[in-house]
C-alpha cells in the first residue's frame, strides 16, 4: 500500500541535494578556483586545473538540475562520480562520522576532519531520485508529459491514416 503523500517525498530530496551541491560549487568559486586546483594537486589528481573546473561545473549545474528536477538520471552520474572521488580520496581516512567534536572553547566548538557519512547520504538521495523519480513540480515530469502527448498524437494520426487507407480497399 502506498501512502498518498509519498509522491511528494522527492521534493525535499531535490531541494536539499540541489542546494547542497550548488553551495559547494559556490564555495569553491568564492575562494577562487585556484585554491581548489591547489588542493587537487596536493592529493595527486591528474589534470587538476581541468578537474577543478569540471567539479565546480558539476556541482553548480548538476545541483541546479536536481533542484529543478531536470534530467536527474543523467546529471546524477557525474554528481555521484564527484562524491565517490571525494569519499575515497579525501574523507575515507577520517572514518564514518561527519561530526568529530575535538574541543569546546570560549570561541565555540572545534571540530576535526569530516568523515564520509554525509557523502553516503548524498549518494542515497541521488539513488532514490534516480529510482523513484523526481516527483511533482519537476521538469522531468513536464518532459515526460510532452513526450506522452506527442506519442499519443502520433498514434492517432497513424491510426487515422491506416483507417483512411483501409477505406480505400
């Protein structure tokens, strides 16, 4: 039995994942792409300048596409690739937890390096959107409706042409 509200569940996933990816892309741009290039060079990523820009564009454009529910299945592939590279190249040595409280001082809490927990959550959300669909208010849904209406119109026209041809016999 499916709950009537279940059709709305992709919307918060799209909003959180889309905004999160875009925020990471904007953060890299605001610090200057050169800073991200330097990080990639430090961890040994080949073609670090190209990969930095590819990552930034994937985060910005992929995040926007997910936010809008547009081409989610397609854009999820490079987004998942970015997540997997980050997980295995950066976050894996720090363990699962994304919150490592080191100390609380007068200036506030001090945290250690982030583990791969949040990356797994992003991957799960993207997988849920790919498998379950983008939900209501998604561009993917509008594209699907347009295709369905075109194929219905084409079948009607083909059917009309066939019946006209059958009448000629």
